[in-house]
């Protein structure tokens, strides 16, 4: 499967949700970012117009799929299961900075998700009132690879 920006995913908040979960509304979807009281909470910076990858989401997926690499140590019994989420800050000039893991898939796969996030080329920045502004972008890495098939 391909890496999918979180904007494409729908998250549901169940009745069992903890009242300390910080929720950010984005493009009419609800994205659960993390526990608001967590010591390492990463703020989510919203803009009127979201940042976007040059060429769109399909080009972003293609870039990631072309460049992602899984070390042999990432496989357990011939299976790799990656479900990591990285939050990025997109600067006013479109440069990707401040990549943080907000959902972990373990040390090895998190390192690969961060490596990929840090090698992304410039985005079209988010806009506030038509002016480029620093903003957040959340990227989900969801891969399942079974070498035994």
C-alpha cells in the first residue's frame, strides 16, 4: 500500500474518547493529534489554505514510494507492518521542517518515516489571507509487506 497524507483519512472519535485528547478541525474532517496534556505535545498550526505538495497528493505518494526503504531489521517473521504518523511544519517558503512522530511504529520504522519527511522537497505553503504562512502538515505512513507470499 502507499503512504497516505492524513487529510485523506477519516478519523472517528468514539464515545470512549478521553476528554484530554486535543482535536483539531481541518477541512471539515476531525483529526485527532494527541493528548493535549502530553509533555511532548506538538502544536498544530492551521492556515486558511492548507499547504500542498507540488503536483498534488498522487505526486507525494509517488515520491515517497520511490524513496522509502525498509531495512531487513524492520521485518518480523517476514512481515513488515508500518503505521506511523509524522507531523511536519511547512515554513512560509515551503521548506519542510520540525518533523515529529505523533504515532509510532517502533524505532526502526519511525526513523525511516522521519528520514522520508526530512527529504521532502519544498511544498506550496499554506496561506492566510492569500499570504504564505507557516503551517502544519500531517503525513501517515501505512505499509504492510509480507515477504512470505
